[in-house]
C-alpha cells in the first residue's frame, strides 16, 4: 500500500482509506460484528485512514470505530470525522459554541481526547467565507480538542475558498471517473498549498463496482433509493449526481476496456489515486472481502489506456449534466 502525507497534518496515511457511512445504516443495516470484521480486514490490508461523521447513524459509525480503535491501538489508524449535518443547514449554526458541543460529542463517541482530523460536513457556501468559523476551529486546535481541521465540500468553488485558508489541512470532495471537475482547478490549487485531497464517493455509490444493471433496485431505507434525485440531500452524494441508467451503461464500457484480471472497482480506485494531488480515496465496504479488494487498488498499476477511456466516457456520458453543477 502506498502512503502519502495528509496535507498540513504531516501524518502519513494509506492511499486507500475506509469510508464508514455504511456503518450508520444509510446503505441498509450493518451489524456491529460485520462492521468490526470490515475494520479488521482493512487494517490487515494496511489501510490506515478511516473516515466517518457524527451524522452517520447519529453517531453509531463513530462509536463503532471508537470501540475498534480502542481494542487495536497498534493499528495506527488516523480517524477523520465530520461535523455539522445534525442541525439545520444554515450559516448561523456554524459557530464556536456548536463546534465545541459537536467536537466533544465526537470525542466521546470515538474515545479520543484529541480528534485526529475534524471536517466541516458540506456546510452552506457562506460558511466557507466566514473568518469567525476558522477562528473557532483554530481555537479547538489550540486547546488540544482537535489536532487538525478540514472541510468536506459539494462544489469546486467551495474547495478553492477553503484551500486558500492557512489552517485548512484537507479538503474532501467527490472525485471519481464520472466526476472530473476537481481536476481542473482544485487539485492544482491543493498541490500548491500543501492541502490534502480526500476523494469521496470514489466508486460513484457503487456504479463503478461493475455489479449494477439498469434493473438493479435498492431497499427503501437506502439513500440510493430515497435520494436518487436529491430528495433528501444534495443529489451529487448519490451516484455522483449522474443519471443511474447512464452510469450503468458507462460503467459497462469502463469494464470492457480493462485487461483480464483487473476488476472494475480496483481500476476505478487506482485511477483516482493516480491523479496528481490526490492523497487518498475513501471507498466504503460492507464486508471484509470488499475492504480487502479495495485495499488492493493501492498497489495496482494504472492499466494502459485507462486515462483516455475515462476522459472519453466523461465527455460522452456526463460532462453536459454534471460538470457545471458542482
């Protein structure tokens, strides 16, 4: 597994991380023992970055990670959590008193005195321009509640605003073979500033698993059902905002371009981490086998011609519908 520096934190982390939204239940139920098995497999495969949020299962994901890391201190895992989505998404909620409350709750959930990395969880655009927000985050670093902070964003413009702030250690943004806009300006700006880029939704909510057909359906409580068109939160979070049927057909073309023995998700993850400026991709995993398979992408050489394939698919299937939205 390759390792890279997590931006201004100075920490070294694996290029493939573990996303844990699924531990909260928004992809269907996950038993605690299954979550622990996933984390066991991830650590055994040399993954050293777990990403979570206080809103995943209203803290369940954090709590499961906290129990696992307490039992495995030797694993040396960096835990990145997020805060801010448990309240109404208005700028007035992003204030120092709330930050203190949210951070203290996550510290308890994760059983950590000092949180490794806390990210604002896709807040309203106005929050990114507010000096008081960064002053409050700096104060949490100064008193030892958090070691570093970053942001998770919906748009490239939000990312660029955050990157310009000297205290921001990382930016988490949707980047995958079906969402290429961050390559235009965000990755170059992050490289110049020394800010980490965490590529979230790197498999486009499973479109790049290679397992879906146009007839695939999901459970009612799965966000791939209830948020397919942005009914519950930003549409870009589900299937990267691309039309499901188009995504399936593009994924089939992606698969057809791969050499024998290379799986669709491994190639998709290898493509993400091959992009200059990306620190790590953070795919989720519902079982130990998926965690091990994802981890293998961290040592996979990019198949010949895949870069051209990705650009061609994006231009034909997605650029017109997603490029200017996010």
